[in-house]
């Protein structure tokens, strides 16, 4: 499934497999920036599994307020359908991992979610705005939607904010006038 973010080195949008691969590499490289100790293997499981429900639910664009209204219900139903295809033990294990990611209930889940929000931010910055150029999206919107990064890494959040500010200075995302 294609996502909305354009790739840096290609004239096309990223697909879910590339997104998961990017997240896995980011977890391995950036784990040292987590605010606390994380289990890297478990975090890898979370990032590799989290987007599977989009097979049935579809990908809800981060800045799509209309799509976000029923996103949780669509994804819950998609998870029910998808995980039920597995043997009982794997169904329970995979559902628990997906629920952990969605709830951000552990340091690993918070770091996995942070990587999920940081990765497209990096793509958008390196594409001179990418999806930040969506009508109606401002630097305040980007900062708000990406703020979960700070729940896992203050250092990465500071870096993300610096990129958002630089993107706004360069005209890649409109300023909100805060």
C-alpha cells in the first residue's frame, strides 16, 4: 500500500514495506536516544507489526481530520479480522503487540510511536515540505501531530522541532502565526 510521504531519493511515494524497514533501521540506530532503557528487539516487533491493520483499514493520512474520526474503529475491526487469521497463540501475541503500540503503554511502544512520527518528518523535511504542503497544514499542526516524539526522547523531539522551524523558515510549511 502506498503512503502519502514521498521518498527522498525517488520520484514516488513510500510504500508500507519501505516504511516498516525504515522504522526498523531507525530503532536500531536511534535507540541510544531513548529517554530510558528500551528493549530493542521488542521495539522492532512493534514497528514491524503496527501498520498491518492498514491492509483492511486503509492508511489514514496524519492531517486528515475527517478520516481520523473513525480511524480507531476501522483499525480495531481490521485488527480483529487480520489477527483472527492466525493460530490462537499468534493471534493473542500479535494483537497484544498492536494494542501496546496503539496505547503507547510501555517505553518500547512510546519509542516505536516516536519513530513512526519522526520518519515521515525526515522525509518531508528532505523533500522540501512533502506532505507539509497539504492545504491547511501549518507548522503548528506538524508540531502538534509529531509531539508524541517527546514522550520517548527529549533529544529527538528537540531535533524534530528544529527541523519543523527550519522548514517553516524556508517556506516548506506555512507558519500558523502562533
